[in-house]
C-alpha cells in the first residue's frame, strides 16, 4: 500500500497577534481495495451480515447488462417504472402512467445474477405504491415540473398524458410512491389529488416480482420523452 | 484565482520545501487532525470487487483501520460526520441503524449532525438507536421542543484537544418537502444562516479557537437555495464547514471567503463511506507570517 504524501508550503503574510487556527488542508483519503481492514470492526459486522445473508443472497433472475439511472431517462429508470406500473395496473386497470422520482433510485444494477440484496440496494426505501386520481388540468404542471427536474423514471412517454389532456377525460390516474404523493421531492401539487388509493404494496416488492416474472430481462433503452 | 490555479501556485512555491514539513507530522500537541465522513448511507461493507463504479472501495472496517493508523501518529484527532448515516443497504432495513451507530462508536466518532435520511424510520426509529451511539448528535437550527428528541440533540458542543478548544455545531436541511411530515413530526426548521452565525458567535465568546459547522445543507445548487457555499459567504466566526447531502466528491477542502473576507474551508467527501475527509489545523501566534501547508495523501 504505497502512501504518497506530498507536502506543499505556502507562505502567507498576516499580522495576527492572538492564537488562530491555521488550516493544513489535506486531500480526502480514498478507501480502496488494497487497504487493510480492522479485524475488530469486521467481527462486529459479521453476525449482522450472517443474519440476513440467506435472504439477501437469493438469486431471483439475470440481468443482460449493466444499467444505471440517468436523466432524462434510462434503462434502469424505465425498468423500475414499468415494474411499478405492472403491479398497479393489475389491481387498478384505469392507471394511466407511472412516474417515480429519480432520487429514489439508489444504486446501479450489474450484469449477471440478480439477488434480493441488489434490489434492496436499488430501492432501499420502504415506500409504497399510491394511485392518485388527478384532474387533467395538472398535466401541464406535471410536465413542466418534470422538465425542470430534467426527467424522472416514467412508464411511458409523457405524450401519452398529453393525449389524455386533449381527450374529453376529466381525470387521469397517476401511479407513484407515497413519498411523492405526500408532496415529497417538492411534488406539493400531488397533495391536491381528487382521490388517493394507498395500495399497501411496497415499490421494492413490485420490482422483485417483476424481475422474477420477466426472465430474461430485456431493457428498454429508449428515451421516454418529457 | 480558481481552486486549480491555487493548488498549482502553492505547488510552485512549495517545490523547494519538500523535506522541512516532515517535522509537522510527528506527535504534535499543536496539531489537530480532523477526520470526517458524510452520507455514508449504511454502506457497512465495501462495494463488491466487481462493482462497475466503485470496485472494492469503501467499507467501515477499512475506514476504522485508516482512522486507527492516523490515531497512532497523532494525539489530537477529532472524528465527525455530517449526516445521512442511515439508509442505503439492507443493513438499515434489517437492523434500523443499530450497526451503523455501533461501528461509529467503535471508531471513536465524536460528533455528528442529522441528515434527512436519519429520519427515515421516524423520530422514534432514531431514538431507538441512540443508545448504540457513544457520539453526540448536534443540530442548531432544528427546534426539537414538543418532540421526543428534545434534550437528546444539542445545538453545539465544546471539546478540548491539546491546545485546541473546539466548538462544533450542526446545521440541518429543511425537512419539509424532503421527508414525510409523519416521520419528522413537530421538528421546526429555523433559518440556517441566522442560527449558524448566532451559534458560532456564542462559541467564539466561550473562547473556542476553532469553530466547526457540521452541515447537511448541501454543497452548492444551481439556484439560490441555501447551501454550504452560500452559508460560508455569509458566515462569521466559522472556520470550517463539513458538509453533506449533495454527495459531492471534493478532492480537498475548498477555500472560500466568509462575510468578513476571511478565508475559511468547506469540505465534503462524496458518499457511501468511499472516502475519509481529512483536514489538519495548527495554532499560530506568529506576528509576521503564517504557513499554510497543503498535503496530498493518496492511498492506492
């Protein structure tokens, strides 16, 4: 483990008479693969790790490629929104579109075997699927807001929503998370929904089910437009 | 002069002085080593060796070994965290943050502030884990009265390390819109700049010679949302802001001028426990000149 330390001095002129702190600014230290581990800490972790290993290491499917979240849309974001939409539409066939928040996706998905633990990393939150009945007058503000954000995981192009807006329908049904439905991530206008259904289904469970059903996975890499 | 130029010029000046500074690195009562993390988000284990982005990086056991190595060389070490300890791996879903607090206690963390995700299991969820934390949580701009956290999270703390009398306080991000109301309950968010300056001034009056703000505001935003850079520019008496929330990877602490045109520093170490932030201080009573040393440590 070579440890390179370069010290660089800079002389500044001041005229402080009292004792003052002078920063010796050091660069941040990366904890890399070859660094040694503390045995004592490993011993504390070990029983916790074993306690959930069997559940977390269960293989539930196979991923053909490495995918990560991106704006405006990404294969991973599309995949997650599709999973949540599929779960919702089974019980609520009126569901129009699923929109989730980009910040809610917390990890990448690697190629190869997919374990339960991988899905926990992607969606660690205990958030649940909520369906909101919203007046079509909110479609414009939703679209504008998503544009400002630079994109969100969506189950469809937002143009499909625009079609709803120009039809004679007064309402559409948004599939989202309880987090967003409560106004989280500054979606405060979602709290003005006409009706709200709390499905009680966790978003993570919807993804787990989707992975198991859709084997082998084919990722949709197409941009879902704003 | 931007940061890169600054380092470059510092390097030029320092080119001829590569031996002398070694003396600075001995067991030195006049040196304080601050080590810190932010947003480590329950990343207890290193990323897998085949991870595409961070292969084999991070991990609490490696962080602990690094902290111990530094402790062996330096007498005065302060270990701090800027929040979002919770949430990100199944360890949190399964054990609610118990292991995170135990490990930080074992590593000898001194103080931490609260991030928005530290409320992911609600106020009750956080309180349940507090007995596992031997370090103190600080936050000066949340009003906890009427909540179960009242009295359990203090605005600031003062500690002594060698000749240093260090004032540490926390500044939290606005929870409304970020955390469901039912999770943060009756916590009231107060103006961060006002609270920070008030607390820093109080710590100065109490004779602290180094004042550190643990912030979870975020490093910088495209709009004028309150951030560490804005706070720094409007602050008085703060010497160092250790930030979080935006998962910003800074290669080294960033100098910035405060309200009094005095240079202070902001640092943030990314997230997931991939890095350990380090900034050293020495006390100077020199009349004519001060020496500021920038050292570069890269473990590969």
